[in-house]
C-alpha cells in the first residue's frame, strides 16, 4: 500500500492550478453555447445544422490537437506549451466576443479549441511528473472534477449569462480567468521535454479525416436513412482513413502517438472503459435537457438546472474517489462506479413512464456519482500499468479518446432522438419518448459492457501483479 502523506510542493500546486483554470474554462465553453443556438440562427441567418458545428467543430478540434500532445510534451517545455495555449485562447475568445459574422465566430471557437486540446493533457502531464505516486489518485480525482464538472455547468452558465446580459458576455466574463492562468503558468510550470523525434503530419491528417468523417456520418444519420450514401460514404472514408493512420503510425519513421500502447490488453480494456464513461456522461448530459423539454414540457432553464445537482455530486465525489484508489486500489472505485452507471441507466429505462424533473434529477445524480468514481481512476490505472516511457502516449491517447467519446456520444444520441422524432408515430412528445427510451437503453448496455471489461481487466492485472498497481 502506498504512503499518502507525501508532500506536494507549492510550485507544483500552482502549476496545476494554472493548467486546471485553462482546462476548466475551455471545457466550460464546450457546452455553454448550446443554449444560444436558436438566437444565433436568427442573428447570423444560418440553419441549426450549421450552428451546431460551433460545438461539434470545437470538440473535433480539441480531439485532433490532443493527438499531438504526446509529441509536443516530449519536444517542448511545458511552460511554452501552456503559454501558447493561453495566448490562443485569448485570441479565440476575443474573436468570438466581437464576431460580426458566423464564420469569424466559428474560427474563434476553433482557435479556443486548440488551447483546450493542449491544456487538458498538460494538466495530467504535471500530475504524473510532479505528484508523488501515493497522491496520484487524489490529484487525478481533482483533475477529473475539473473535466466532468465544466461541461455540465456549461448550459447553466451560458443560459444565465445569455438571458440576463448577452451571449457575447459568455466570452468576456471568462477572459480574466485565462489571464490569471497565463500568469501562473509563466511563473510556476517547470517541466523539461524528455524526448526527441520528428512530427508525423501525415498521421495527423489521416487521424483528422477519420474523426471528422465519423462524426459527420453520425450527424447525417438523424436526417437521412442509416444506409444512405449520405451516411455510409463518410463512414467508409473514416474507416479507410483509420486503416491508413494505423499503418502510417506503426510503419513510418515518426509517430504522432505510439498506438502500440494498445498491445497491452489491460490498456485496451481501460481505453474502452474510459470511452464508455465519457460517451455516456456527455451523451446523457445532452439527452436529459432535450428530453425534459420535448417530453416533460419543462422550460429551458429547468431543463438545464436538472443537471446541476448531479454535477455538484460528481464534483464532490471525484477527489474522494481518487483518495479511495490511493488507499484501496483502483478496482474498488472503478467497479463501484460502473455498477452505479449501469443501475442509473437501467432505472431511467425501467421507470421511464414515471419520470418527472425531480426523479430525473435524483437518478442523474446517482449516475454522475458512478461516472466520477470511475473516470479519473481509469486513466490513472492505465498510466501506472505501462512502462514510464509510454506515459505521455497514454495521456495523449486517453485525452483524445475522451473528447471523441463526448462528440460521438452527443452525435449518436442526437441521431437516435432525431430518427424517432422524424419517423415515429403520435405527437412530438410521444416520438421523443421513444427516442429517449432507445438512448437510455444504449447508455445502460454500454455501461454494462464497460463493467464486464473492467472486471476482466483487473483479473488480468492481478495475474501480473506489481507494486505499482497496488
């Protein structure tokens, strides 16, 4: 058992704060603009399908940038990476706040996404390089609180600001936080690069094509038949690009990230679990406000507010989950979390006809308890089960996977809801009820699959027990 009274220096804590502030603010803006979509369609005279790329494009850019961090963290000083990210966020933020056209708003969002894509892996990089082994679980729990709380608070923040002031103030109000992060990072982030190598631009292009094509195909599935060319063609392009990316990354002279980390079955199972956790978390966070408005006929404010208690529960439990892992090992909190998520999804599905805003609030809080028990502990467990030279690759891959899971989770659950609304029978509420039922079932089945994968994973780890995994 590890010792948990190891000291963490003041410099390390302030370095973590710098990265966490930038990461939190970036993730907050991922979902804060969702509530402004109807207003933006009127202001910029564009369709809702176009406006939604403010969020989808943001998530994709974050995912693509995260894929580069394994190289960047090995090649450049962490202080310079943070400085670049902070400057990029300020530039993008001001562009969004002053944008006269939709194209400038979208461009600003994509520049902001570059900052978020760098800051989140940087936060974990600081943890795994500066935090004593016996405190890693607790600190990744705090990092998980940042990652999981921010997107759930986004709709509440965006809705409150846009309804009381202006949607542009969503960007102006967060600017001082970035300036503080900028100052802290320039003074306290101190991690030197640990490797060399050339950058694989071909692999990055292929990965970007893969991610964009997959999300684009999913976005079209809600409007067109699943087996239509509008859906199948981009999906096939994504599969081809994925195959070429794998070949390029494993056979080229340079690597974007070392996907050979997946040769360890334990890492692959952890990656699947991590993907499912974020898929269900972000997907259900999208689904519930939509379900409340279409089926329960609540106001947009109430629909967003239903998520807030669960977000606070998750934020409170995340540090404890990491502390529990430090004391008892990672198996207990991760398995307990996935049991809670499976039960939460099952309750949504099983008593759907009885759901009210209050019941949804309670069940969602239970589901978020499970998510935060398992989320950060999953990446910590994966990191401690690979040789040290692969930790940057695990960090980059899991961070990228987290963002892709969120974007594809929203896309698939939105597509399922749209298919039911466009092709079902009865009024809109009845059709939305059916779409919600399929989505709740999907969340339950995926959580159960991740639970099984996790149980298998820890059985494998016990057979190859080492002091690091205790």
